[in-house]
């Protein structure tokens, strides 16, 4: 699946994601921005390289806690909030 995220929005303060592919694209962008290889990130995150490959390719069945741990490692965090269209 091609990356549908606008390149200019990758490093904004907030980016809304709605799919595992979008999360993977962001992780890849931040990893590359940090000049880390997939193997580097796997080692720092105490996980296998296959997990990083699966995450970055948008595998939908990936382990959530590992994703959250890697986001933290990259200096990112997940925020859950109501959609603006659902607010009163």
C-alpha cells in the first residue's frame, strides 16, 4: 500500500493516523530522521528485525505494546481523543 501521508506533515507536532500502514510510515520516517537502520532500532527496542519490518510495512496484527514501546523510543507518543466531528 503506498504511503498516503503528505510528506510535509510527517514532522508536525501532531499527525492523525487511521491505519497500521500510516503508523508504519511514520515510524519509518522518524527512524530514518534519527539515522537509524531497521537493525539499529530493533536492537535498541530489544525486538527482532522482523518486527520492525512488519511494523513499517503496516502489518495490522502487530503487537500493540511493542509498537508503543518503539514509539516511545523514537520520542513519539500515541494520544487517543474523540474525533473533532464527534464533539458536541
